[in-house]
C-alpha cells in the first residue's frame, strides 16, 4: 500500500492490530483504499486535487 506523493501531506499509513490502514492526518478517519481516502479528502476537507484519484 502506497500513498501518492500529491496526497502524502494529508494521508498516512497506520497499522492497527496487524492491519494497515490509510488515515487522514486532519481528522484521523481510516480507510482501506486510496480511492476512498481521496474521496474523503475532496468531500470532507474540500481538497479538489484529490478528485483525480477516485474518478474513473
């Protein structure tokens, strides 16, 4: 699991009970996929640049 450079200031990898998650640095919410984390950044925190990581 790797976080794109453009999102690394807003997301981090955390491990809980041997399971890796992607966590939002602003609010702490955890995700399993970059796509879900990017959608959260765009919708909850207004980071429009994150939209390209979840749009198909």
